[in-house]
């Protein structure tokens, strides 16, 4: 039966494919594709995990047998029997084998997928006692996963899962069908695992439009919907689904008529892309001759070629924290970072690269699956520059690596989340120290321009201080909106209040642009507003001449630029700023 689930539109386009469910487990589970020759090893790992847990339970049963009834309640022995029975259930192991053999999932992913399949069967049982056995099944699977976690995987997860090869296609025709990922939640680090993978689209139950998970999905340029509440419960493994990334809708089990309609829309989208691709080499100049700088946001050095391909004239935001995430605390050292930044610089073929120092914390935990439970409000806690200043040795590693990479090309160094003059001075002192250390070691490094992100209202209201210290500013509208409106950007339950066109937000953006223009300092917007074509004219009217966005958004924004007349837009933008509901004027 066809039904739809509504969420938030995150990345444009239509995806049609079979659902791959990523079950949410209390144990942090890696998801990656293995190579065909590794199938047997992965199956053996699950078997070994299961056997180890069976042995453990048997040992427990034996020790219980030697105790008296007072020390061991009768229920415990019964429970262990149930666990043993579940562990030996053939459906569990044969299902796991299926996901490993047919889909080439790694062992842990196959196990959690099969858990989800069986758990749903339990949910549908009439008998309440049997229904409640689902919790037992979850517990035994978790024990297997924990055991497997303790035993190193012989197949290291690839840094980016490989693309589907011709061999895969021959291996099994089910691999030929586009796959779309459905999950309760995916951390930004999880998303990076899936970058360049086979998935044609993403759906998550939770998340806001500018959550970092959504940002990575957008950078992958595949249709995505977040905040589609209940999707991971309502969609079943292998269901056909349509993701409408423009409308933020997920259609499950579509009828033939709906499929045909969306197939048509999908082809229209492809034609539009082909049409836009002709603008790649066209300079971004407005009708009245204003040159506009269109830059790219990237997450990894490997994204640089796509940025050049899309016609970006540089990188306006390299989110360096993606080098730090999902490494179980094994942070990249100076040399590794230096190589990564150098690679980004080389990948940009002489164009400037703006590297933002690490911005972890809040919805970008260092490890996938980690939740910052220790802090009540991580978005207001130790994140970004606060984290760096709290660990000077780590920060100095990064600063030295960036300065060294600057010997190979033009690098701008960008600092996130500053609010206080004392933080600025502290940061400047550490940059000076990093230079002095390199001087002492006789290591070559290059000159960098220094920039600050304006993403806390306090910063936007004290521009004078920022402009005294920095060569350029970059407006991080994602956080600026979050902190101005007191809306958690990752929380879909308040997503309707997350408004880039709130008069307070526009005023802070407008004043930052105007002040920089008055003082002759460069300013850009690198938050998601920069890539939103509905806002291009407004930002141009406010005097913005530099936009940084995902490479996939550049051509559509360029098209808006080519049609714009900034002299007219300035008058209109001034009116928009005064409006009670500026968003309505944009729609008009
Ligand atoms: C922003 O806050 O707008 C920004 C660009 O930084 P991030 O999205 O990585 O927090
Ligand atoms: Mg930010």
C-alpha cells in the first residue's frame, strides 16, 4: 500500500530505489561494503561472535546451577534459556548470511539489519509474551556486536566505501537496483562513510535542515530528506521508495502511476542539470557588471576536484573537522594534516583555499554514535575554537600544518565560533607561536590571511573588534540563525522556527556585510544561505559579493547572479530589511 512520510527537504532531486535500513543500535556499528572474496571471513566473524556469546551464557548457566535458589531467581535461568534459544535461531544466522553474501554488507551491518527484520516480526505477534522477546533479541545481538567490537575486524572499513563496479553488477542483479538509505539518525561521520558510495538518496527520522548530517548529504548532491519522523520504523528493508528532495517527502511502496510521474520528474531534473552545466565556464557577473565570487565548501581534500569542476574560484570553507571525526580519538597529527591540506591546495590548482580550524562538538561529535550526554547543551558548550583553545597542543599541531601547507599555495586561515576579544587575542598568540616554532625548527611555511567566522550574535554586534584583528570575515549563517533565534539547528521539532529571513538574522547579516564593505575588508557567507537560490538576490542586494556553498549549488546560484541587477536589488533589499515578514517579500 502506498503511503507518504513528510520531512524536511535537504538536498534537491528525486531518488527512486529500494530501501536499505540502517538500524540504530546502542553499540556503535560501522557500515561499509566488503569485497566479494571477504564474504566467508565476514560470515565467520559473526559465527565466532555468536559462539562466544553462547559459551558465555552456558558458563553462566553452569555457575547458576551451583548456587542456591535464594541467590539466583528462577527468572534468570529462564531468561538465559531464552537467550540461548534466540542465539541458535537459524533465521538470525541465515539472514545475516544473506545480507553479507547478497549485498556485501560488513558483518556488523548485516547483523543489525537482520535484527531489524526479526524485531519487526516480533512487533507483529499477537501474543504479548512473545512480543516482549524482542528486547531479549536486541540484547543478544548487542552482546555479539560487543564481542565483535573487541575482536579487530580483518577487513578494515575503507575510508570511503567504493562505488559499485561492473563486477558487482554481474555478481547479483539486486545490486543493479538503486539503493536508498533509511536510518533513524546518521552522524556526520557516518555520512562521510557513505560519501561516494552506492546510495542514490537518504532519509532520516531526525535532524534539521542545517544539521551537519544534512550538510554532508547536500554536499553529496543526492536527494535527501531529514526529520521524516517514523521513517525508519515504517519503511521495511527492500521496500521501493521515492525520495522527493525538493518537497521533503518520502513515498513508500509507490503505485505504477506514481512511479511513472516521479520518473518523469527525475528526467526533468537531469535535463535541468545538463542545461546548467553549460554555465560552468561563464564568469559570474551581474547585469550591471558586478563580479561575484562563487566559492566551494568542502569536507575533505578529495572534494577539491569536484569544486574546480563546478566552476568554483576557490574554497571558501574547508571544514577541517572531518579529518578528525570517526577515528576513535586517534586524532591526525601535524604531518597527516599537512599532507591533507597540501592535497586540498594542489587539488584547487592554484585557486585559494580557506581552511577553517577544527569545529567539533554539538552535532559533530568526534566519534560516530557518540552523544554528548555529559553536557546539557552541547551547542552552547565546548565546541569549535573553544575546544581548540582548551587543548593548545592539538591546536598548535593544526596551525603548524596549515601554515606549512601555505607554502604550496594561497591559504586563508579561518577561525570558527569566536565571541570574545580575549579568545581572539589568545588565538592570535597561538598563531604567532606556531610560526615561531616553525622558525625554530627551520621548517618552511607560507603567509596566510586570517579570518573569523561571524556565527554568534555577539560577534556580529562587535564587528569593530573583529575587523581590528582579522583580514576577512565569513558569515556562518547556520549557527548565526541557531544562536540568534535560540533554535537547535539539528532538532526537527523546532525546524519550522529556523528562519533565515527572520528580521533579526537579516539585520545581523546586513550589518556585517555593510561594515566590511565600508572598511574595505572582504566578507563572504559560507552558511547554507549562500547556496539557496531563493536568497541570492537578497544577499546581492545587501552588498554581498562572495558566496561559498556546496559545489553542486554553484551553477544554480550563478544563474541567479547572471540575471541580477545589484543597483535595483539594493533598494529592494533595504525594504525587505524593514519588513515584519521579510520571507513573504521574497516569495512575492
Ligand atoms: C555555519 O555555521 O554557517 C557554518 C558554515 O559552519 P558549520 O555549518 O560547519 O557550523
Ligand atoms: Mg558554524
